[in-house]
């Protein structure tokens, strides 16, 4: 499903040229579950941003579902992000004034889904992540783990092909983090391709395939399909 070939990304920081990604070659099959680990500054988040079409590489090829993405217009990239990609971040990024249901519903509103279908789909997905009875609570009325599960529901409400999670348990205690990981892994078992970026070695080790990065390069690729 994903094929990166010779991907490079550089940034100008002050007077220095920083090589965030160095000739990345990476293939990810549909339904895979992999973690990306490495020290701060190793290129993990830059790689995730390239996979999520949030950033363009300077060189190389990125094919998603057989389609070359590096030459897509911004409008085309936004359409792929909306229809096929989901994102979960450490900081949740929920809208404070909206309820859990309204936060989850937002992508459906932007996609032009009818109100009746929106209500049905939101109720179904909140029940699936164990938050059916918390649908009308605002983020400040939810625990950290509940907020992250709302974020996961929002990220997957449009049934993306790929879900990317950047430090999804970074702001959570162990029990809440465990609930979030269980939710993500259940989605993967249902066929969703899952990529998790993490500093947490125990979390990273749960993935069948484990990638380690250092200084912008992939230095280890272990497990399934490695």
C-alpha cells in the first residue's frame, strides 16, 4: 500500500542544513502494524508527516495505493488526507467547546454527510471505543484516556486506510494508555493499517514490525515484512 523510495528531506535551521530524512526506502503492506522509534531528532515525526502528506520530500518517490503523491497539488493532497488518512496526536487537538459527539462528527460535516447518517455513524463509533455514554461531555469533562479515544474516533470516522499516531500515550497514565493502545490495536485487527511513532520502548515492542531511526535514516527494521 505504501512505497517510499529514496525519500530525502532537508531543513535550513539558522545557517545549517539539517538532513531530517536520508534516502528512506520503506514498504508497508495494507493492514500492517508497525512502530517507529528513535531518539529525539532522529526523523520520526518528519517521516510521519511525509507519510501523512503534511510535508513534501525534497527528493524521492512516495506511492500510496499505487499512486505517486509527490506531484499532487495541495488540493489533491488535502483530498487524500481527508478520505484515506487518519491522524492521532499526543495533545488530542479536540475543540474545547464541542461535545465528544460533535468533535467526532466534524469530519462528517466537512465531507457533506447528511445529518441523519452523521448521528448514526457517530453513535456507532463512540460505542465501539467505549464512550457511548460520554457522547455529550465536553473534553474538559473527560479523562485523558477518554479524550484520546474521542480523538481516535474522530480520526477513523471516515474509515481511512492508514492511521498514524504520534506519541498517542505520551500524556496519559499507564492505565489510560493501555486503554488507548487496546483501541488502536483493535482497529488494526479489523484491517486498518497502523503506524505508531513513540519514545516508549514497551509500546514500540508491541508492534509486529519495529523500525528504528537515527540521524534521519532507518537503521533497523525488524519483525513482520522486514
